[in-house]
C-alpha cells in the first residue's frame, strides 16, 4: 500500500539516482479534493528536469509539461515505489553509471550551491 511516507522515500531514492544528491526537500501530499486518491509529489525546481528525465526513461508514468509537480494515481505511485526498490537492490547505481560506492566519501556540494539541505554521503544500506 502506497503511503505519503513510502512515496517520499521512493522519490528521495530516485533523486539520488538521477542527480547524485541527497535531497530532503521532497514534498508528497494527498489533496483531499481528488477522488479516487491521488498523490502530488514535488522535488526542488532545480532538480526536476533531471529527475523527470530519469523517471521518463525508467517508469511508465505521465510527466507534466513545464516541470509542474507530479500528480500520481495509486497505480503510478506503486510503479515509482517498485522502481525505487530496484535502485536499492542495485545498490543505488546512479544514472550516469557511477556506482554509489564512489560517492560514499564525497560531500554532495552541488545541492548546497543551489540552497538545498544537504548532508554528508551516508554509508548506504546493505541488504544482507
């Protein structure tokens, strides 16, 4: 079952894969006006082109024109979550084909230059 928290985590993994940055500014909400349930997912404007291109290449969901927020039905949200789980299983191999192990000792300064909240690159989860 897709929740706001699970979709936010999925979007954060996709941002990491697409842009190589850890982004804490991912927003996911469920507007009350929509029936059936819809999710609105938004990443910072400076990351959207790369994130949306990455999503378009890997997941069959509708990408909005003009870089607006993603409006996702439950089925599309499930597709994004399933795809983000494959990123975890592949140890976050990023879209420009650098394994995350190469990023482990780097600081994600690109995001700080754009004013986003950043943190040192963590040692990533190992499925064991």
